[in-house]
């Protein structure tokens, strides 16, 4: 014991790595359950110095202590160990004492138990004897009770039967009560339970009476159910319940179908009436209402008293101009959803149910399906006609998205019907309506574009009509007028190119916005956009052909109309507008048309299945229109100048006129007008090519006039011997010059346009001169005027010889028509013209 | 089937007035009046020898003044009217008169063709168609197919109906019609309708065409703004009584149904300058001749508005067997309004064109420089119309 105590002390005193190991080992021991057995046993078994270990070797421990510890340590160890031994001793003594007493009492108890068991054995024997007696008694009793038991069983059977009979007898009363409480379902259930029995025993008078009573009651019930069925107020759920019950009561299914549908019809019709009231009064609306009224009254005659409920809504509602989306919404929510509901419940009742039960044999599902289809088709047709009427009212093209959304919703909701009635034509009709609406919309857009174009033209016309710079202010002096002409003329019509660009830009923008609007029809999220029509025909025929191409054609055509309608008087269309339109058409030809068409094709990914108008055709048309307009412009402007010249020639007495001192004012006016036309045309058209001028064109004009040839002509005229000479010279000239077409087609440039105008003016001058007779001074005045024109007009034309030649003709002709042809000295003419 | 080349005749003077000798139905004969302020004016009688393509001319002096308009009597070959300008005291006066050709002009020319130019005979004045109140005659119209006793002269804004008596030596105004309106109105041209028993007249002033009833001398219809500018000439369809052709300064030739004056029945715009004259062929009214100051003469085939819109109706019996196939080929071709041909022989403005009164397939045109051109309807067309 001592050694042990010392050992434990030594361990507790121990320090260094060994001690740590040991503590670790103890912990392991403590948690031994979680460790492997090998691991926890090894430190114990290996250490013989562990005072608490099982392999403790006191000798080794002592030796070890003696070897390792100093004296003082040994002393301490010893005292500590002694102290521990002592306490252990006392503990041991206490334990022994306590346990001794317990052993004593245990022995006593065992002895007492031995005695008690003996007594119990006796009692058990007694008990078994008693039990045997009881069994014997019991067997005897059950033998006696056997008869009574059989009787009781029989009685209870009779009781049950009586209960059932009671149920039967009470059935009429019960049914009546159910009827009172309107618990139809329970009544029907009860009746069904009794029905077979009653049927079976109907030969017995009493049962017959019950059966009759029941029948009467059930008839009443059926009557009531039918009543309820007809009652418009009951909900669809009630209704279906009614139908279910009636079916269970062996009502003829066909009649029920009809009634069900006619009832549903009256309700759906009230929806339709509501929708119709939303539509604005319509020419034939009253007639239509009459018709529907007749229909209603005929159904009413068949037995439905609820037809007057929709009548209240036939009064045109004040909110008739709700927008189309609301209208369609209402149509979808009220009509289409209740239609779907009707279809579902109908199918549930008559088709699905019937397929299970015995009704299937009677071809009920087919019959019911046929009726349903006819019913749906009829109502849907009316609904569609209403929707179409509403869509037709949608004239404004302001917000296309609304219409598209409405159509989308319309189309989407009809898909529900497709799901319910796979074979129905209704969705196709709906799609057709959408298609029609889309084509109609495209048409409306075309007309909107056209009216926009015409409005823009009116605007341009107004802009052109704002007072132009009066030419009078520039006509202070002849030369000044000419120099000032272009500068001052620029102020007034400078808006011409701006007008052109703003016009074409606004048209283009309008086209783009229309395309964007129309594009909504083919948007991905729209249900009907993946229909083949919207993928193919709508894009190519609808948008490209009947919208874009038609519009371009319209532009060309309306331009041409400007030439034709206004052609006679030339007054109604301002010439500047003609010029502007001509340029517009030319621009269309060069770029705009192909741009617009490319844009369209890109936006709509047009795949051309059917032949479409090629760009070149449109371009040719536009070019033709441009040409016509420009020709007409030349004609109109030429006419204006011609009129001035004609009046000036016709109204003067050329025989008795005074010696010319000035160029006549009308000539100055002609030059000014020509100059301003030149400026106007120059704003929109390029210069164009002209034949090269000789270095001193204006000088040369003089020399032509003062040439001896001219003098010779005049001289020849009054040489009696040779009247032929006059013709000869001019004929020779004509032989060598090309024929001049006066009103001919012009090219798209300024010089060609100006040449055309001047040709027309001078030819008029010539023809007018030929109709007059001149005196000496009349001829001289013409000489002066022609010289003046010569000085200023040559610069506008492509070939100055043309002007020379025509003026030459004029002077020549007037010399012919002169009574006293004495031409003026060239130098004098020049002086007069210089003076202005 | 080569067409004959045109025949050209040159006058020494400028000329505007041309007419066929209406009463002459055997010889192809045209009358041309010259315009000269310095020399004596002449009337050239142009005879065309169809067989030999030769022109014979005779000249008669018209000393009264330059001729603006000439008209031949429908009854008497030798009688004609002229409208002419007379200058005196630096005043120009327009007059109209009835003349008779000397009886021996024809014989004279045959005897000495060389002398005729040098020593021309003079017209014999029958009577003046002027009275103090009305002058400035623009044109004189003979009663179509009449007996040469009635003429109408258009002077300023008056239409005067004259009765010629005493073998045309005396003229009296039997009735007048006056155009009322603001401004200085002046008839520029007119035509006496051959229909309705010659009781209708059509006149042109400025841009309007008016119809007159000669029995009451009142206006019966008016086509306002018939042309964009001046109306230059008119002609009646010889076979369709309500059809009228007009031409003017807007380069257009328009065809009217006078029962509906709102819109022309047809409008042509082939010329590139003013159209001065329009003439229906006397026998085949689909052929229309127009003359313009663009120096061109255009012959158009206006089938659709003619009296024979489906071609000449020929009885089958008339056709010989051999021609049957030929006929069928022709009938297959649709007849369309078209320009038959454009004649470019003139170098100056063409102011007058006339069909011959003797040969319906022949016509003459006159340009200002005095060139007279005689042409024929192309043979192909001629046969197509006939067969």
C-alpha cells in the first residue's frame, strides 16, 4: 500500500515530457470508449511505475524513486503517501461496517419469503377447484339459453326490415321536406335509393301508392329543378348542378341540351347586347336590334321568361365611345369567358359524363357535340359581327398599338375556344377578322399618308404664296435690274431648297412612323403574328405593295395631275410648286424610293412569294413624273412671259408710233422675270452644260446685229427686183440649222429649263409680230427691243445662237410686215439699249 | 406600196390664205392668197395633175391688199371671197369682198404659160361685204353645200349674215348676231355647220367656242375655256352632227360633243407649238389634218370618234373570193386612234391646210414662207379604210 501511495505521488510530482504522456494516457482512458482498445491499453501495460496501473511493480517504483529523487523530495513523498494511506484506511473501515448490516437484513428477508410461498400454494389449489365448478355451471346455462338467442337474431332482422319499410313509407314526407328545404340533391339521392325497390314491388298496392306519391313528388321536384334551370339568376354552377340532377332523373338529354344551350344563349346574348350598346349608333343598328328582338321573343315563346333582362341594355349607353381595347376586353371578359364556361360545363355534363354512363349507348355525346358546335358557331358569328363593326369604327390612325393590342387580346382569348373545341371554325374566323382588320388598317394608313402628303403640299403652297419679293423694286434701271436681280431674288425664294428638304423629310418621317405602326402587327409577342398570313402575304402584298408602293405611285400620280388639271389655265398651281415637286420626284427616282423599299424589306423581312413591283418600275414612274412636272413648269413660265409679250404686241398701234427712245418697259420686265426664274431654278437644279461661249459673247451679239447680212436683208426687202431674196436667206439659214421644237421635253438642269422658257417666249413674240403691220418707227422699236433681249437673254440658254436666230427672225418678220422699212442705225440702237 | 413623194410649190410672197375650190369636183384645185405690203397681192390657182404629179399654176391679181383669208363659193367655181388689209394714210383697215375670176383665166394660161406671171389678169370685184357699222372682217364663210347666195362674215364681235343678190353683185345684211361681254371681244375664227339644214354657226373668240342658231341669231351653246389659250380654228365633223374639232395656242387639238361641253371627247397634243388649222376629211371623218407653227403638218386617224368606229362596213357579197383572206387579216388588227404621219416639208410656220374637194385622199398645206405642199394619205391607210 505504501509503495502505491508513493508511486502516485511520484507521478503527480513528475514533470517533463513523460508526465505529459501520462496525463494524455489518462485522458485517453477516460474517453476510452471513443478510442481503440490497443491505444488505451498500451501506456498502462508498459509502465510498471504507475501506482494506479494494473502492472504496477513496487520494486521498480521504489528503485526508480531512489535513483531519481533527492532526499528532501523523498521525505515529502513519504509524508504525502502516509497521509493518503491513512485516509484510505479509514474509508475502508467505514465501508465494511455499513455493508455488514445490509447482509444481516437480507438473510432475514429470504427466510421470511420461504414461509409465505408455502401458504400461497394452498390457496392456488383452491382456486383451480373453484374454476372447474364455474365452467361446469356456464356450460349448463348456455345450453339452456340456446333457443332464445336464435329468436333474438331473427327479431333483429325483422327490425332492420321494418326500418327500411319505414324509410319507404316516410319517403314521400321526406321528399316533401327536402323539397321544402330545397335540398334537391338529397331528395334525388333518396329517391334513387328507393327507386329500384319500389319498381320491384310495384305490384303490391301499398308500394304502388308510395311509388305514385314519390313519382308525383319527384315530378314536382323535376319541375322545380327545371324552373330553377330556366331561372336566369342562377349561376353557372347552380345550373350545372340542376342539369346533373335532372340527368339523374332520366330527363331526356337532348331536351336538356337544348334548354341548357338556350338558357346559356340568353345570358350570352345579354353580353352581346351590352357589347352592341357600346358601339356607336349605326345606320342599320335599329334594324339589327329588331331582328335580335324577334329572336328573343321566339325563344321566349319556347318558355324562357328571362329574355327581357338584356332589354335594359339595349338603350344606347352614354359611354358608347369607349376605346377598342376596353371594348375587346369587355367582349373577352364577358362574352368569351362565359362562352368558355358554358362550353366547359356543357362538355362536363353532357359529353364527359355521358361517356361514362349508360347514356353513351344512345349516341348522346355526338348529338350533344353537334348541338354545341352549332350553338358556338351561331353566337360566335354574332360576336364577330359586333367586333368587326367596332373595328370598322376604328378610323383614326393615331394609336395603332391600341388596336393591335386589342386584336391580340381578341385573338388570344379565342385560343381558349380552340382548346375546348378542337374542331371548331371559330378561331379561324377570328384570325380572318384580324387579317381583315389589318388590311383595313393598312388601307387607312395609305389614305392617311396620302392626305398627309396633300396637306404638306398645301402647306408648301401657302409657304410659297407668302409675298415674294416684288420685282418692281429691282427695276429701277435696266442694268441695275439685271445685276440686282439675282441678289435680291435670292431673299424671297431662298426657302425653296429648305421647303424641299423639309417636305421630303417630313414625308419620309411619316412613312417611317407608319411603317413602325404597321410593324406592330408582326411583333413577336403578338399571338397572330406567326400566322402564315402575317409572315408572308401581309408583309409583301399588304405593307410593301398596297402601302409603300401605292403611296409612291400616288405621289407620282398626283404630281402628274398637277400638270393635267391645271394645264389649261396654268394659273392654279404656282410654278414654284411645280418646280419643287419635279425636284422631289427626281430625288425619289435617284435615291428615296430604293431607300424606302429597302427599309420596308428589312423591317418586314419580306419574302416575295408573289411578284412585287420592282424598284426600277417605280423609279421610271417617278422620273416620268419629274419630267412631266418640269416640262409643265417650263410651259407655265413660258406662258406667263408669252402673255406679256403678246399683250404688248397686240395692243399697240405699230403703224402710228413715235420714234423709239427707250426700250419698252415690258422687255425689261421680261428680262427681270427671266432672271428671277433663273434664280428659282438654280436653287433646285444644277447648272447643266451649255455650248462654249466665245470669249466675248455679249460683244458678238452686237456684231451679229450690225452685220452687213442684216442690212442686206432689209435692203432686199424693198428692192422691187428681188422679192425672193428675203426668203432665200432665211431658208438657207433654216436648212443649216436644226429644227427648233418649241414645247419640247427639257433636261433636268437649269440651262435646259431656261432655254425652254426663252424659246417659248420668243416664238410667241415672232408669231404675234407676224400678225401685225408696222410703220417705220414700229420696226425700229422692235429692233431696239430685240437688241435689248439679245443683250440679256443669251446668258441663260445652252446655245446662244438659238437666241440670235430667233431674234433675227423676229426682226426679219417685222421688217417684212413694215410699210416703210427703214432700219435704225445700229449705233443708235446700242445707245438706247445702254441707256436702258 | 411606196407612197408618192410630196409635191412642193413655192410662191414668191408670204402667204396665209388657202382654200380648195369647193365647187370644182373634177380637178384638184387650190386657191392661195398672198401677203405682201409692197407689191400687188396675188391669188394663185394651183392645179394638180394627179396622173403626172405636175402642178399648173395661174395667177390673178388682187390689188386691194394683202389677203388674210380666202373662201371659195360652193356653187360657182369662179366666185370667191377674201378678207384683206388695206393700208391708206398710215392706217390699216381690214375689209372683205366677193370676187369673180375672169372667165378666160384658164384658157389664157394655156396659150401663153410664160406670160401669165408677167401679165396676170385681175379679179373682178362683185361687191364689198362691209358696211359703215361693221368692219375688220376676220373671215368670210360660205353656206356649206348651198347655192352660193349666203355668206357670213365675222367682223370684230359681230357675225353678219349676208344675202348675195343679182348674181352676187349686191350684198345685203339679212341678220346679225353680236357677242356681248366686257372687254374688247373679237371673233377670231368660225365655221358654218353643214348639219341641221345649215342653221348653225360655231365661232371662236379668245379661249371660248360658241354655237349660234342662224334663224334666231342667238347663242345655243358655249364652251368656255375650250383651250388654255387662244382658239385658232374649228371644223365640223361632216358626218356626225354634234362633233366639232378645235385647235389653239395650247398646242392641243380637241374634239367636242356640243351636247356636253364640260369635257372634250378627245384631246390630242402632238404639236410642239400653236395649232393654227384643223380639218376633217370630207368623206372619211376619221382623218384629221392639223397645221401648226412648229412647221409641221400632222395627219391623225381618229377612228374611235369617227362615224365608222368599227371600220368601213362592207357587204360580204361585194368581196370577191380572192380578197376574203386579205379582209380577215385586216379585221383582226384593232383600229386605234393614232397619228398617221407627220409631214416635215415646211421650214416655216404652217398656217393653213386643206383637203382637196375633188380627191378625198389628197391635201395641201401652206407655210408662211409661201411654200405649198401637196400630199396624199398613205396608201396603206387608204386601202385599209376602203377595204
